[in-house]
């Protein structure tokens, strides 16, 4: 690709990349609202129908690093097109599923396609966007993930209510076909990797030399911690709003929507902050803001109720968006052509591992703090105390991420250049 091609934002290509990430995120969240309907239609219990979501997540997490590496070996554009085709065809198979077993298998295949959609956009963006605009592009892609997660339950609820559960997968089919066309026309062809270098040589999937590069291992560790902490607001928060503050399901949904909306609004500005002030300062600032927000979660809702919860979200969400934009940019800015797909996949893997860890560990802590009485039989005061301790623990994880960032910066020296000042764009 010539130098002129990367001096401007490639809008059609960025639209294809952003749409791919949105589609993969939508594939997770839109299925969650279909579970009750599926349980009724197929006459199965909750444990069985949960595999409609778990099969997708497990396949995505297991394949995301491999998907990124395949982009390095065979060309990111080509692999992204294959991933979109797999996702689209699997969506059609989900819509036509005659039984739950068929649906679960189709969802696993759909998750394999989603792994490509999650892994490669960051890598491709690095080759299409000028260095000084890379932070903005990373912020945009992070915003699409938040929008997809937020849009799924509401959009899926409307479609399923009007047309039945198959309509959710028909939507994914149509969106996948649209992204396939947009990728074909919007992302320019690049020179394929040399077969003599890549395909015939014996190489490990994750070369240790990549992880030894300055800051890479630290960035991945911080991404796991941030993912775990972010999940606490999504999983533990609704329990406190419903049982601690006595909100209805509808009211809880409205309050919870403030988080994804804040992420969608703050994602691109966060990327611009990275471009302006550099990755190190933005990353550290984002973690500090998020830590303050988590402490506010532990204190303010018990003092001023829903307003305190929303205020804490207003701090936490932009803080994490700043961190994500800076962390992704720091990893991808100096990635070489040979390994940028791998690094993009590792970022996706670390985020997913964090989300899965947070979904398991923090609710477990919350439940243990409630004791043997459980939610239904605990007083609002006991629930509030358990909620506060859980979020103070989450703040502790965030502070640990701050310590990792400071240690890494100390090892690498005091200079914190902006993205526009760091190295050669093509690595």
C-alpha cells in the first residue's frame, strides 16, 4: 500500500472494520434475550438453553488468537472475508435450526467466524490509518463493540416479540451479508504474504519473542484485569439495583443502559485524546479515572441511590474507554507486518478472558458476602454492604493495573511520545 493511502482515514474500510466488530458483539448480546423463548419452544431447562450463548463465546475465545495469526500468514483481508462468510452462513443455519442441538452447533460455528471479526479489524486498521490517527481509529473500533453489546438486547427483544426467535438470526444473516459486500468493496487489496517465508516454515503459534517486546505482556495483563472489572458492572450491578434499591426490571434496564451509551459516546473522543497526549499518559489517566469511579460505586449508591450509581457509571465508562483506546494503540502502533494480526488476536483473547473471569469471580465474591441467606432473604443493608465490598475489590484490581502501568513505564523510561511521534508507521 502506498504512503498516500495511509495519510487519510479510509472511511469505507473503517466502516467495514467497525461493522465487523459490531456484528461479532451483536452476536453475543442478541442471543441472550432469545433464551427464554428458546426454552419454551424446545421445552428445555435453563442449563440446556444457556449453551446457545456459551457455545458462541467458547468458540470465539478458543479461536481468536489462531484467527489473528491466520491473518498474518494468509492476508488479513482474505481471512476477514472468510470469517464473514462463515459467520453469515452459520447465521442462516441458526435461523433454520429444527432443534436445540442443531442451533448450538451452528452457534459454535458462528463463534468461529466471530473470532475472525474480533481479531483482525485492529490489525487491518493499523495498515490503513495514518500513524497520527491510529488512536482515533482504535477508539472508534472500541465504540462499536460497546454499541453492539448495548444494541443486542433491545433490538433482539423487539424482533423476537414481533416475529419469533428466528428473526434475531435472520438479522445477523442480513448484517453479515452486508458486511461481506462492504469489505469486498471498501478494504483495498494488499500484497499477499510470501509463501516462502510464512507457510513452509515451522513457527510456534505465539512466538515468545513477541511477548518479550516492550510493554506487550504488561498490556495484555492489564487488558485481562480491565475486562474482569468491567464485567462487574454488567453482572453484579443489576442485582444491587433490583434487590438493594428496589428497582423494577424496566427501571434497572434504563439505569444499566447508561453504561453502554457512555461507552459509545466516549469511544472516539478517547481515541483523539490518545492521538493528542500519547498512549502512556492516556492509559494511566484512564485507569485512575476508572479506579475513582469504582470507589464511587462502593460509596455513592448507598448514600444517594440511583443518582449515585449513574454518577459512578459516568466516571467508570469514559475511564475504561480511555484505557482501551490507549492500550490497544500502544500494542498495535509499533506492531510489525509479520505479527500485527497475532497481536490483535491476543488483545481480543485477553479481553475475553477478563470478561469471563469477571463474570465468574466477582459474582461469586458478591454471593459469598451475602452468606447463606442469598439475595431474596437478605436485607437491603446486607446487599448494599456486599455490593460495596465487591466494588472496592474491583477498584483494587484496577489499582493493581495502575501499578503494572507505572512499573512498565519506569522500565521503559520517562519519555511518553504521542502516537504520531512513535516510530515508522509500517513497523
